[in-house]
C-alpha cells in the first residue's frame, strides 16, 4: 500500500504523501479486516457502514484500496491528480465508495455525527466511522460535534484520531498543545481507547464488539502513529507534509519500501 501510494504521488508530482503513510494500517484494517460493512458492487447499499475520511489530505492512501476492492478501475489510479480525473488530492463524493467530499479540515466529524444520528432515528444498524487528523482537532467545529455526539450518546459512532503529532510545518505540541488529548474527549462524554496505530492487533482489539457496545457513549480511538511512516526522507519530520520524493530521493524511497 505504501509503495503504491508513493508511486501515485511521484507520478503526479502531488499529494500529501506523509499524511497518507501514517494511516495505512488503519485503512487496511477497516477495509480488509471486516470492520467496515460495504458492497463494492453497490456503493450506495443502504445497510453499508458510513466511513468519513475527515483528514481528506490522506485520500491518496484510500484510492488503491477502493480500486483493489472493485469500487473503481485500477487504471484510474494512474490518473491521480491529472486533468479530468475524479481522483484529486482530497476525495470527492463523485468517487465510488466516498461518502462526502472532505479536505476542509474540521467538517468530517460533524457529518459523521449527523449520519450516526440518522441511523438512530431511522432504527438502522449501520455504524459510522470517522478518521480525523490530530491537527484538525484545533478546529472548534470538531469540539462542537464531539459535544453534540456525547450529549446524544451516539454509541454507533466511532472516531479515530491519527495522532502523528505533526501539522503542516511543526509538531502539534509546538503549535498549540492538544494534550491532555485523551482527557478532553472523556470530558466531552466519549469513551477513549489509545493504541499503536501501526499495530493490527491493537487496531482490531479497539474495534472488538464495536457493533454491540454496552456503553452508551461514542468511542474515539487515539491511534499513535508516525507521519511519513516507512520513508527516511519524511518520517516524523516537520518538513515532510508536502514533500513528494523525486530523483535519487525517490529511488531511495522505493528501496526502503521494498
């Protein structure tokens, strides 16, 4: 997955590669680990789980998964960020398997809360899962949505915070401290699980019994990750947010990913 994401960004000369590499295991677990319920032959299947990629800049890591599962042709991946392509830096709702256009940070959780509330009101069994970037948790709209979800006890809602501790040019705790991050969510009426976001065992454990949770609270999984995971030129680096390797740097990156 990382190699394919690297190749797409390198060919296009665009994309938020570092942000995408930090959430690869999370996305793989969701789609291949039977966490999300979906039908690639019928993307609008009423009983599907709703997945909102609120950190829309990580969309390039999701496209290869959607193609592999049959949501869209594999040939479309080569058109990433090309004129006329539906595959942009941020995912668009016109892409099969994408619920809503994202990328304007802070919006995804509010949409997810609305979907979870709809499921409760319509007595539907689908779950809503929302992947957040930790940098977008500076947005007030995130905490308005969190407060609303906690108040309504939307236990059919699961958020995942990709806690790579980096924003555009610096570490989150240098910009504006998010810590104590876990306790903020608890105070808003959420259950919290803290995991290694690169460990499949811990990801699956956090989602265990997610469809039959005894708690009435929404759940957030704080997934501690490494931005740019796997590439020495950008791993855990404040300067890697918009970096797309080229030339010798690209060849080194390819060797590092095997």
